[in-house]
């Protein structure tokens, strides 16, 4: 799977096609303004750099070679830019046209073998975020959760809402285990119900012994929130009959995000 900006790809290909016709028009002496040509040339050099990056993205080096060929012809002896006119030889003008056509055919053939998936506009940035989705502190305190947090974001972006909730439940597990460690409880890691029961029992025991609040109160509230999440979402997300739509998945996503940011203030793996 690879990720491309369809708008930029289409714009680049349109620009190349227009430039192909532009070069032929110059050869036919229909355009002779050097300033216009220099502006167009600079724009096409940027397009060629994009084609090179696209070549790396889709894994076809021939597109990059075609970009190199076009640049070579544009900057070679076949293009003459003087103060008052521009001249492109026939071989260069039609050579550019040929190479551009080949590049278009290659890109079309490569993309024909892939299914293009559109991202949900409101959530597109979650697919390739520029920063941590749940914040740097969560990423630092619960590094084992990062994969599932990122996958949850991707699932929202492509509209796989039930999968998003399942990843969010997985992302919570390192935080629950951190809470378990903090209150010194040892039970099987896969059993949320047992973990939460033992955490709450241990907190009650500590309170009876010390008659204090502080951390015990914070741990108790965290354990209660984990129980609510287990009963409301985790248990249901694992069953076939439960499905989540965008509204519910986004609400759960934001709730888990806020909860993990809170947990990261006092817990860590």
C-alpha cells in the first residue's frame, strides 16, 4: 500500500501535458516570450521533482528516469533562450512529448493495479499525523500503545469505525497494566475484570490501613473509569453483533484520548 495526494498527482500530470503542448507551440513559433517560458520551465522542474518522489512511492524507477530525460532535454542544447525569443528544436519538442506520454502511460498502468481509497475529510490528518495523536506525554509514558493509537487514527480516516474502537481498547492495555503495577497487583494480563477487581480490592485494603486519600483516590477513580470502559465498549467490541458508526467511534476516540492523557500524568510502563 502507498499513499499519494491525488489532487497533486492530477495537477502535475495536467501541467506536464500542457507543457508538452507548450513546447510544440514554441517550436511552431506560436510562443516566443522568454519570460513566460522561464516561468513555465521553473514550474515544470518542480513537477519533475514530484515525479521522482512519486517514483519512489509507487516503486517504479522508470518514472524517475523519464523525469531525468525531460530535464536533460529542457536544459540541453535543444532549447535556446535569448533576450527576445525562445527556440526549441523539433527533436527536443517532440522528444519531450514522447517522454511525457510514456510517463503518463507508466503511471496509469501502475495505478490501474491498485484500489484507491479516499479519506474521510474531517479525519484525513489522522491517517498521517504530523504529531502524536494523543500527545507526546502519552507516547512517552505508554510506548506500547503507540501502534494501536496510530492504527485507530487510520481506521477513523478510512471509515473503519469498529476497527478503530478495537484498536483503542488494545491501546488502553499498557495503561491498565501500569495501574496494576502501581498498586502492586499480580493477575493474568488478559483478564481485565480480574485486574480491575484486584486493583479496587488492593486500594480498599490500603485505605483501611493508612486512612489516607491522595494517590489511592486517584487510583480508585482510574480503576472505576477502566471498569466503565470495559463494560461499555471493550466487552461489546469483541463480539460479532456490535458495530460502530462514525459518531460513536469518534466519541469513544476522544474519550479514550482524554483518559490516556490523564493517566499519563501519573503512570508509565
